[in-house]
C-alpha cells in the first residue's frame, strides 16, 4: 500500500511529491481556465493538502473541514482499513489542525453527522453564490474581451491626447 510507505518514510513522501505535484498543479490550472472560460462563478477545489502544499495562497475563501484528532483517527481507520499506527503516521505527516485553522477563512465542523456537515456546506454555498455574481461578471472572458476592444479602439486616441 503506497499510503503506508509514504506516510512512514519522509524521503519516500518527498520523492512522490516531487514526481506528482507539478502534473497535478498543471491539471488544476487547466481545469480552472476551463471553468473561467465557461464563466463558472464559484469553483470548489477539494484538496486534502491545500495548506501543506501552499495552494491555499491561490484560493479565496479558504475552507477547512475540520474534525478533532479522535474523530479523524476513527474515520481514517474505518475508511482505509488502516491500523492505528498507520492512521497516526498519516495524521502526523499533515500540518496541525490549529495551524490550518489559522490559515482558513471558514472552518466547517466535521465532528458531527454527515447531515450536519451537509447543512454547513449548503449555507456556505448559498453565501458564496450570492457574493460571486459581480466579481464573476467583472472577471469573465466577456469582460476581458470588452476591455481589450475598448483599449484597441480608444487607446491610440487616449495616448495621443495625454502626450500632446
């Protein structure tokens, strides 16, 4: 199991990260450009190592789905069939929850039921959609084309008038 190797072996994890991070980053950029061209107003990146990789610097708002260590340990063991030692090694390889929470703009509490988390996600989604319309329209491909057309049309006259 590759997860077991990379979460126990720091050098192995670094080699795996070196081999995978650039292709993954390129795919993320490709998908973000595709979303921008299709005028998607809200884009969600589900990235388990958002803070550890520094990718949080490229996103707004930064959302952290957080569970206390006991819940996280139990869920890792159930989801992956991991031993307690393997689950703890995986958790130890990640940034501490408190550090991630300091970097996050929004922290969703994942200590309860799936339904409780879904309610928090729905509330956040509504809030994001309400606040995304104007910035989304202003940064859309259409707005960019209008700006370029205006610059092409008025730019020479404006420069001539400014430097007479």
